C-alpha cells in the first residue's frame, strides 16, 4: 500500500537511506524538517508494517514545477515494481498540485534507475558535473505531466549568478548568448556587467541593476534593445530612506538616460503586456523581466529573470538564483513553468507596482 509518510515513519526512512545509499544520504534532521516544514510530499510503500520504499517530491513555490527529490527501495524488495509504483503515484501527487512537469537528477552510473525513468517517459535534458559527494556526474531528466500543452521555448543557455546582487547581469548574459552563441560566459563578464549597470539602490551593501543600465550594457555589446518601464520617475528611489542616497539614485538614472537618448535606444513608459512580449519573442527577441521575488522566495526584493518560452497557459523562465538552502538545484530553475496569471502578478515590484522589462534582439545590419 502506498500512503503519505508521517513522523512515525522517521526511523524506517532513515534505515532505508542507510541501506540504499553510500553517499548523499538524507539525515534524520533532513527528514524531520522536510516532513514537518518542507513544501513536499513523501510517499511510502508499506506491507505488513514493513516499509519497502519511499519517494519524495518537492514543489517550487510560485511555479508549476515539481522535483523528484529522492526515491529508494529496500534491496530485499527490488524487482517487484515498487519503484515504478512510487514514481507513478508521485506524478499523480504533482498533478494534484497543478504541476505541469516533474524533474529529477540521477547518478550517471545508476543504470537500472535510468532505465526505469526512460520507461516511464522521462527524457534527459542536461548534465551536472561533480554533483555527488564522490564527484559523480548527475544526469537531469524531465517528464511532461500535461503532454497536451507544449511550450514554444527558445534555446537559452543557463548561467547561475555567483553573487547575491548579480541577477541582472546573469539574466542579461543568458539573453545575449541565446542571440549570439559565440558570446562567452565568465564570472569576469558577470561582474563587469554589474559595474556598468548598477543603479546603487540598496539600503546597504552592494547595489542592484536597473533596466537602463542593463540596456546600455547590451547595446555596448552589439545588441538592439527596447526598454519598458511603467514609471518615468527615478526607479527604486522608495527603496531607501536616506535623502542623499535618493539623490545618488536620481543622478545615476539621469546619466543612464542621457546616454540612452544619445544612442537612440527606444524607451517606452508603459507596461510590456504578455501578448506584446510573446509577439516580440516570436519575432526573435529575448525578454528580461523584473519581478518581485516574494511569490517564489517569500522575500521582497527585486529580481531579474529571462523568459525562455510560452504556451497557452504558462510562461517559462530561467532564474539565475539557486536557493541551495531550500534544497534547490539548477534543475529547479531552468525553464521554470509559471502560469501567465501568476507571472503577471509577480512581474511588478514595490509599493508603486513598478513594471520593468528589456527586450534584446540581434542587431540589424
């Protein structure tokens, strides 16, 4: 019988980890936290009070993506279809949580489990070097849970931000490489872009990047750019209380805008609607959009993502930030499916509901 796990299963779950895995085991503390506070569902297969296996699926807040975090079957009971049953039931749970797809990682040398995933319709979409404790490579797999809905996705290479304040440069780099494959990712370039485009609006520490600075950086690198902002005033000025800092923000923005006007970069003081964004995407553009991270990370800070595709219900984005403390990996943030309704809500920031986006295109000859 397959049922949801409870804290009463804690000892049996820890025992399963110890007999099934030599590396990367979940600890008792891990299980307790996930069972009580995690955004997850753990299923167990139990017969005659004997726990034969478990599967654990995590859910990404604010997105329609599930992740098969862990699955294990007691060696004594393998070959009886228990793993397959746990996988299928986990997929049903993901569907009940309105997830459009489920992803997972698996060791490259775990041939039996890889065969199971392929049998169940999972497709490999990436690799992750040096992923496990013993430096084994992980293969990334995904299964579409709603095959009737297919997205139009651009081939946008992924780059993970290396600093907490470089989401803007990281998303800009992804958009530029999608349009110009020979463009090279590097941490030096990430920091260089941040230096060029920072708006200096944080109350303390390092500043973040606004749409005007990012647009100029893309223009300097040979791309056509369009800027969309819903407010003609100084952006992010309400993020600080100190009047001197407010003045610095205004000066920086004024300087950016003067250069933008000299370069004839179009600036539209209006919201870039989802329909318009999709149309420009279909014409070859890559959107970089400012969101409030609250719906994903429960923290109110401005955050940049790059849009990678659309379908009738979802928008897909690469998020440059990987929240390792919440047990996330790059698998969770690549082509994240977000309902169009939710994306419209999160694509605004601050008390004024600021909306900002830039569209990148290949430069016309």
